[in-house]
C-alpha cells in the first residue's frame, strides 16, 4: 500500500530524532494518560506495584496494541506500535534519570515514582546511568521497529489470512 510506504519513510527522521535528540512531545501526552491509569489499576496491589504501575501502564498499552495487530497479521501496524513502545520507554528513561534531581514536573506534585523505586532498591545513585541504559535499549527497539515497518511497507504484498471455514459449511 502506498500510504504505508509514505508513513514508513516519514518515520525515519522521527526515529533518528528519538534516538539522538529525544524531547517531550505530543505522543508523551498520550503516554502520560496510560501512565496515570497504570497507577490506578495497580493501587490495590501494594506500594511497589503502585509506583511501578505508571511505567507498566505506559509500556503495556503500546505492547498490547502491537501484539493485537501482529495477531491480526498486520505487521506494519504492529511495527508502528513497537516504535511507539520504544518511544514510551525513552520517556520512562528521562523520568528514571530525573529521580535524584526531581526537575520534571509531576502530575499532582506527588512522590517521584523512580525516586521511590530506586531508593527502595538502593540504586538511586545510579539513576542517570540506568536512564541512559534504558534509552539505549529503547533506541534499539525504535530502530528494529522502524526497519520492520520498512520491510513490511516495501516487501512483497501479502494478504491477511483467510478466516477458516467451519467444518461441514459450504
């Protein structure tokens, strides 16, 4: 499909920007909604899961979307969702690296998730390094996702699988 090729090519500079110059942008507003929802969903399961819930929420939604599209046989849409997952992980990396400085504004001004989590784990002194490592891993996800989108868009045309007919149906 020509529109998929256009989108795949347009994602190239976005993927490069994410990898080398990531900054908060429009998609992070969407991620924030899923982040906050994650806190609410995991609130009944104790403090640790409550604090981790935001990150889990914002990563679970694009991963679930990617798995959904992959199961439907839409490799292109799945690749775009994997790219979204990588972008969301980059947002988490910035938040994680900010744990000591606490310079980022927080919704409601509550406790910084990663300050709490890393302090509890005895890793607060390493928050910047951990954030950098997460950004590096997320950059790999973005790169592979973009490459998968390109392969899907420019590869041989494939049709989605036909639904199986019930036995005995004519």
